[in-house]
C-alpha cells in the first residue's frame, strides 16, 4: 500500500549560482541544481532514494517534523 508524504525542502542560493536544497526532516538528504526547477527535480530524486534506502534497511520512514515560519524583524 502506497501513501503520499510531504517534506519541506529548503532552497538556498549557491555562491557560484544555482541552488543547494535540503530536507531538515531527512538528515543528510541534500542536492543542488543550476536552476530552481533542476534543484527541485534533484531533491525529489534524492528524497525518493533516501526513503527507498531506509525501507531496504528495515527502518521506518520519518514524518515531516519541521515547522517553517517567517519572523518579522525591524532593523
């Protein structure tokens, strides 16, 4: 039985251009891309491989645990 899970991905502009992207709820799950769309495709693939590896090792699939909010600061 399959189920759909959602994970938050954080995109950060890389100094050399493009993006680095990671999932806080999946430690070590990180990827990159020259464009936003490429980085998005790559992190989806990285998440799929990450979860597949966990399942192959008999480990449980983690749930999303990150809560992202924007904090207003006056400077």
